C-alpha cells in the first residue's frame, strides 16, 4: 500500500481509526491514574553463630562463623502471620498493611555472602518501603539469631548422645560370655571408639565454651535508604504508551477495515 492509498483509506474509514485511537488513549490514561508507581527499598542483615563442630570440622575452625541458613527457611517465616504482624507493628503500619499485602511486597534473597541476606520491599510510598524494609530486617534477624541458638543446642544434644554411644562401645566387656570380645577386630573397634570419645569430648567442651563467650547474634549491616525513583513505569509512560499504541492500532484497523470493504465491494 502506498502513502496515497493509505491516506484515501484513512479518509474512508476515519471513524474506525478515531474510535481505536480514543480507546487505546483512554486505556493508557486510566492505567496511569489507577496504577501507582512502586518504590523499592533494601535492607541487609547478617547472622553469626558458633561453628557446628558436630561433623568433621577442623580444630582451626574460628569461634564465630556465618551459618548457612537456608533462605527457604526465611521465606517460610515471611508466610507466618505472627512474623508479618511483628513487621507491620515495628514499621508503624499496623492496620494499614494486611499480612497478605506484606507477604506480596516482601522478598528476601542472599546478599552474595554466607550469612548475609537482603530484604527487598516494594510499596507505592517511598517512606513506607523504607520503614517496612528496616522493620523486616530487624524482625527476621532476631528470629534468625534465635534459630541459630536453637541449632547450637541441638548440636550439643546430638554430640552428647553420640558421646554416650561411643563410651559404651569403648568400655571393655566385664564378662567372658562372648569370646569375640577379646579378638583383634573387637579391640580395634574399642580403640576407634576411645578415639571418638576423646574427639567428641573436646568438641563438646569447645562448643560450650564458644557458646558462652559468643552467643549467636544478628546485626543490621545496611539500613534501607529512602527510594527516590520508582522501579515501575511512571504515569506519563503509561499515557504515552496508550497514545502511541493507539496510533499504530488505529492505522492497522483502518487498513484492515478498508481491505475487507474493498473485497466485499468487489
């Protein structure tokens, strides 16, 4: 189709073009009014805990290490109403943000290093985004520190159970009922158990001493800054998209309608 043919088609089908253009422009304006720009704020917290020496850890393990706290655990906490209520209350948004809205607008991801986590919040209000991000970081950090302390207690309990089992295996039999008890394989097993007892006793002593000297703690590494620029398209962009798409679709509608009209006339 040449330019002259397009102009003639527009002259014949201008009503269709105007209707399509008006509909698209109105849709863009409505979207610009209804959809509010979203601002994003990020806070970072860190959790430190004692080394879990229940496994094959070296004695050179530092007293305080960053735990591999699974992000899935933190995400599950964000799905709990009590956690969301604490975040809303701490941010001063109780009654203004529902748990569902908080859960929708909150995201937690690793910050690139073990024990570091980013809390990302989107909200139409830059002030609310900043306050909720800070509040969520504090609430999650406190809960993570408590979780790390509980893991220490679990580790100690496991080590003590393993120590009791190793001590039982290391104790030589007091009866001669089992002739195999004095055999070479039995002696090797008892010696291995004695070595395990020594290792476990040292691990328990070190873990208890470290727990008393440096309990698990969480710190806010970076507080959220007040966002200045929205991360979603602005209202002007929505309106501009409505106008441009209206022009394109209007021309397309005119060309299609004119082609169909000419075909039916022929």
